[in-house]
C-alpha cells in the first residue's frame, strides 16, 4: 500500500484516491467496490439481505486482503470503527489520511443518494451527529487530517502527495 484514505461518507475518498493513484502511477483500490465485486451485489443489497454485521465482517476480511496491494486505498466510511481494522491500517506502515468535510457540505453531497444505507433519510443534524460519533475512531488511526470544504479534489491530491 502507498497511502490509505479514510473519512466519513461523502468526504471524497474515492475521487481523491483515484487522482492520487494516477499521480503516483499505481492502482487505486476502493474497499466498497472490492466488497461489491466479491459479493456480486450492491452495498445496499448486502445490508438489506444479510445486515450490517455481515457487511462489517466482509469489510474486515477484504481489508486485510487488499492491504497487501501496492496501491492507494479508499476505505468505506465505517472501516475505522473496528479496532482490528484501525490496527491493520496502522500496521500497514503507510500514511493514513483523513478527509474531513463539514456536516453541511457532507449533507449536500449525500442528498438524493440511496446507495448508502446508513445515510439514507438522515437530516443534516443526524448526519452531523453520526459524523461526530465517529470522529475519535477516525482521529485514532489518521496520521494526517485535511479539511476539504474549500478545496478541489486536485488540490487535496496535491496536498497529500506533499505529505507522502
Ligand atoms: C459506510 C460507508 C460506505 C459503505 C457503507 C457503510 C459507513 O462507504 O461502506 O455504506 O458506515 O459509513 P463510503 O464512505 O464510501 O460511502
């Protein structure tokens, strides 16, 4: 692994990981996409059919697999919630970068999205509360945090590559 990008839903992890991988000349991996490919069904379907615990189990197993790749990894928003995932990411020995958007920005970005079961139907306050509940877990495993509200994905990528 070259770098790991973490952050709440809608923080831009996937977009930035792709741009960073391009810049570094390596592959980008998206943990959610990897789960979807392996399960041959969407995140929404996995949650509906087998529940969140099953999703988290697969997320953990596939994280361990994917950490061996020489690539930039975008995790899911909930990946750092498990201590064993945080440990695995720390032990990968590469920078873990937290992307942080404000609750307002996050809410706007997730409007009308029905692919994320834990964000569907949440108003701005509830989404902000969920984000705050997760702050500690995110901060525990991040080496760097970037506030993204006023930045374009390219600017964020530039900033990360300066940190690597
Ligand atoms: C989740 C975030 C999602 C996905 C799943 C659960 C979460 O990933 O893993 O819907 O708990 O925050 P994104 O952050 O890529 O949306």
